[in-house]
C-alpha cells in the first residue's frame, strides 16, 4: 500500500497543526524550564508526566497538600496586541502560586497549559520563559506543561494560558480564619498594578474612549497605556514564607488573603471568622496612578471599581497586633510596602452595607470606609 503524501489534505499540517514548530518551541524553552529543577525533579523536559520526589514528606507529622489552578484572563489580549509576551508568564505564576501561600503552604511544583491558534516558537518560548523565571523566584519547579495548537478555534495570534501548582504545609502550621481573633491587625501589601484581574473592564473602558494600547498618558510616565497595563503581577510567596519562618514572629500571621477577582472586601471576608468584621480605611493609602487614570478615562469613581480591581492592595495579612510592626518592617525590607488598613473586631454591630463572606465561604464582614488619600 502506498503511503499518503505529506501534502495530502488528510495530513496534520494541512489541518493547520505544525508539530515541527512545537518541537522547536520546546527546544527554545528547555534551558529556562530546567533551571527551575532541583534534585527532587526526576527526568527532564518532554516526558509524558512530570515526576517529583516527595520522600522528604516523611519528616512532616501531618503533611497537607495544597493545590491551586488559574489563568491570566483577558490580560493576554493586551500582550497579543503589543506583541509582548515575556511578562504574562509571571502573571500566571502569581495567580496560581500566591494562592497556595495563603494557607501557609510552600509551593513544590507547577505545570502550565498554553492553547494557541498557531505555534510561533519564539512567542511560546517567551511565555514559558516568563513562567520559568517566576517559578524560580518562588521556589517552584516547573515540571511539565502542554502547548496545544487549535487552528480554526483560535486565530493565528491568539492564545490563552493556564496553570496548576501543588504545595505542602504542616497541618499545625495551616493558616486560616480559625486563628483570627479580636484585635488582630489587618496589613495591606502593595500591589504592582492591576495584576491579572479586571481586564475585561479595562478593555471596555479604553475601547469606549477610542484609545489604543500604544497611546501615552502623562500620569503613567513614558510608557504606553498597554505597557503600564502589562506590569507583571507581584510575587508574594517567597517574602511571605520568610516571614512565616521567622522565629521572632512565630505564629503571629493568622490568615492571608490574595486580592484577586472580587476586590479587597470580598477576598478579605473569606479569611475572617464568622461573627467578625473589619472596616478597611481608604485614607491609609493612595491607589496607584494606573487606577486613577482608568477611572478618569471612564468618568467614574475609584469606589465604583472596588469589586473589580485591587486598587493597590495585592495581598492582605491578618496578624497578631503585637507583631504587626515587625512583620511590616520585614516585608518592607523585602521591597513590599506594607501598612495597616484596619483591625478585626468581634463586637456586636449592625453589618448593613458590609460584604459578608464570598465565593461560597461563610466568612466575616468587611466594608471600605472613608476617602482615598490624594
């Protein structure tokens, strides 16, 4: 029987899938991925499954595995519009791994998934190199991934990214609302910008104002709007783990909240116990310029976007009051500006107007009060 010619309409290439381009992309990213591997990673890049040696877990009394999965959302549309793909990988790692540290866990390994309309090897390599660099910064091994070409479903320049990670925490060291008590201090950890949430609103605002990502706004400096919007998500994992391991503040961090979709109030409420409440004082910080610029373009108030954007707070730590100054100082020394925005109370009061729990969690109650600093 004669073989089917390579240019046959039944070939994979004729269907729009370029396996050679996929192989080249792997070669371009291999060194960056391998740099995240420790002796716990078995095998190299390209296996059917990533292998991770967890024999060290025998040292734990009761190890709990923590897992998280997420994507970057429509922020990828801006990266595609500017043809700039080297920062979106950090956004992915931040969205996934910074969720794991919220329970006090140390991330161990991560996998990624990229769906695209056409494999452009240098583009895929840029994305994965960004993921690998961020994994290295958070002590996470990138043990595997997948790039899938979907011609006809996605355009040639379209792609989406997602990932999942696994971490571990000793059961006795798990953070959460069960540790939070009356009088605990609520510390805000500054964000680097929008991080990876609320970009559907961002794109709507710019589209309605007939603005391009290449346009410049004086309040954002010399960068274009698109470049400012692509500011990568801040990585909190390693600095927070160092705080958790600091014997001088041992046990002082009670809960953490990653401020992602839903904004400050909803995400803080998730890590507070039922019956507690916090009033977050807006006057303690001035939202970053990017938030003010977008609000001005939209002709709206900063308050109206509080359920969508982080407004300058990327992570929240609920800590024992006596240790709050030391924790804040340590994080500031790590390059993360930190300040007090409120105090936990368990006193009885009318909670009308408070955000109470979120995303199926029966948590505490939170509302933002006052006016933002100028």
